[in-house]
């Protein structure tokens, strides 16, 4: 699988997990297990995206962007 495909799969899983967490919140149930999985998936997604912008110029431009 390419990094793009992995990122898409992780995003889809995050969407499903978010819906499940929302349902548990509305029902008043605990969602600790889902929250941990969500945190792990976000970290994985951030690692995948970080590798795309590791160049010196991209880091400098992100520091000085005012948007």
C-alpha cells in the first residue's frame, strides 16, 4: 500500500470511530477504548503527513505563514 492509500484508510477509520464515539456520548456510555484508538490513529496520520513536508523550505514557510 502506498502512503496515500494508508492515509485514506486511516481517515476512513477515524470517521467511523468518530461516529461510534458520538453515539456512545449521546447514550452516556464510556468511550475510553475508542478514545485511545482515536489518539493512536491521529498520531499515525500525523506521522504520514509529516514525511511529506520535511524539507527545510517547507518548515521555514510553515513557521512564517500568517494564515
